[in-house]
C-alpha cells in the first residue's frame, strides 16, 4: 500500500502546479477514495478560483485510470 502522506503530497503538488505562481498551502482537505498499491501514480490539478492573495485548486491522484485520492487546497500567493 501507498501511505496517505504520499498521496496527499502528490495531490497538493499537482494543485500547486496548476496555480502557476509561487504558493504556500493554507488549508488542505484530502479524500482518500481507494487503496493505492505499488504502481505508478499520476497527479493532475486544476484551479477552481484565483484571486490577488488566495487561490483554490484541486489535485487528483489516479492509478491505472482509477481515482485514488482528491485534495482541495487553499493557497496563499507569495511573490
């Protein structure tokens, strides 16, 4: 099995990459949806809303085409 912290990290980094600016996570909500095994993980992110100081994005982690974790992250924009 893959530890939840690994899934959370992949989801958070995917969400941060989608924002496209330097960010610091303010809140992270993670949903573990399915057991992840020792196989490649794929993270994708998308921005839900981006303002001047805060951004909200989601990150999804899939494995073999199956959604295993999803995170909603509120970021503080820095820089």
